[in-house]
C-alpha cells in the first residue's frame, strides 16, 4: 500500500509492522524508520532493571536491601572485580548442570538448516557424533560436529556468512588449546556419503595438515 511518510512526506511502499523496539514502520520511509530506531535506542526511557521493577509493582524494598542491590550490581566500579568474580563463579556452577547447559547451548548455538542436515548425516554414518563446547581462555567455541572416534571437528560454512580468513584465525585458536583435533570445513558443500567424508579426512592426514577446506 502506497502512502506518504508521516515524517518527511516521501511516497513509498510501506509495511505495517512493529519491531522489538516498539517502532512502527507503517507510514514511515526506510530512512525515517532507521532514524526512529536509532533515537529509540539512544534515548531509552527504561532499563531491564526498570522493567523488572515494573513487573514487581507494589513490592517495596528496605533501605538496607536497596543498598545491597546497588553494592552488588555489576556496574558498581568500587567492587567491579569482586562482583565479576562472583558472577564468573556462579556461571561456572550453573554450567555444571546438564539442563542449564543444554538451554544455554540451544540459545547460543543456533544452527542453520544445512548445518543441522550435515549433523544428521554424520549421526547416521558414525556412532560417536557429539555436540561440544571448547573453552579457550575466557571464551567458548561451539563447533558444529565432533566425530569423537576420529578426533575430527566438522564445520559447515555458508560462503555468504563465513569469511575464510576469520575461520582460519578461529581454527588457530582452537588447535592451540586442543591440538588433538583436526578440523574439516565444508564451504557451501554437502558430502554425499560417509566414504566421501572419510576420503577428505584421509586426504588431510596425507597432507600432514590439521585443517582442510572443501568447496563445491
């Protein structure tokens, strides 16, 4: 439906949608729409703390409780190091719980349809396929697939989304801490059989390399 932008008067095909910031695109051109989002994010009237407070409307806190909340908040510069350490310890404790870890991994490691398809293929071909997280210093890496019997990490990389140089840097980080693994990258290519995947793995070993990139 063609209308005029209510902000600048430009005529443009507009869609009636509302994004997560509460900004409606209806009757706005693309330029004004982006400006609205920028203004909304720059001049936010609330924080997550305010949202929580609103959800607990009618609840009152004692003066001592308010002081403790302020003291233990991560933005408190006086106790920042101590608070971060406490948060880190709590996070490590939560990570040990299987159900919590699965929820975190599900939220963080969203896989594309082709990554899921390759993982299912590997599960059909091998009995030792696992999902793992690799801790490197204070960061975590989440490889697509681990074939445990081969100590082989398999990655599906859509060329549109993955820069090969960035992937090589990431591989160096992983192999520096986990030298027992080899990493096989399929760049917008899907192996057709178990034999083909094993052939790529053997070829990588023949070259005496621990990484290999296969493209269509």
